[in-house]
């Protein structure tokens, strides 16, 4: 039962990442389950989106925490953070879309918003640390580099989904693009 619920959440993240206004039928078809089965687990679209947000928050936050807790060279830690975000894939991309969407009401006391803020702030401060150490360029702001990071993750996710990059090359291409774009 829990397995079906998780499959629905994973399918919804994938579908809504590509098309935020997609019908619930597309989510059900992707699993595949009937629409009725989908509604056994989730009352409506908002209930499903909330479950997606909780799942993303947990998985992406854990992945990034694991990277930042490792005693690695700073540049290696940045590379591993990029790989962790790519491994989160559509979840990472969708998390940013949810929190950047027009209808989103960002509330600091909301757990999902607070986790998003904490992840973003941690990455931002880490980039500032890299800039201060001369590892990353100061010709652009740390905020711009954070947006670039997210853009590279989105590109890697889309390229893999569309088949324009082989899975074994995805991270290599992403790191090459990102690291050359931020050199100090």
C-alpha cells in the first residue's frame, strides 16, 4: 500500500515537473493506476502536491545534508552537491519550481518553505565561502551562482529525460558546464 502511494508521488513529481497544470489522469496513467486508486491515497490535487513537497523536502534535504557533512575539499564538496541535486533529479527541479511559482505563498513557518530556505541559504553561504577562498569567481554574485546551479541541474534532468545525454555522461557534462562557468 505504501509502495503504491510512493509510486503515485514519484509519478506526480515527474509529470508536474514537465507540466504543472497536467491532469491527475496523466499521473494515474504514469503509475499506472486508475484515477479512483489515486483518490484512495490523495483527496485532490492539493493533497497530492503537498505529499510531493514533503517527499521532495525530505529526500533532497537529506542528500544535501550528507554532502555538506563530508570532510572533503571545498571544490569536491561543491561537485558532490551538484551530483546530489542531479540524483534527486526531477524532485530537486520540481522543489525549486514549487517555491518559485507565481501562486506560491512563501511562508517561513511552513516546513517545506523553511527547508527550501535552509537548503538555499546553505548553498548560498557555501558559495560565498568558495568565493572568499578564491575558488569561485567573484565576478558574479553568489545568488547568481545558486541560480546557475539550479539551471545546470534542470538541464541535466531534462537532457536525460529527453535522451540527449547518456546517463553515464550526465553528471560529467553538468560538472564541466558548471565548474567552467564559475571558475575563480
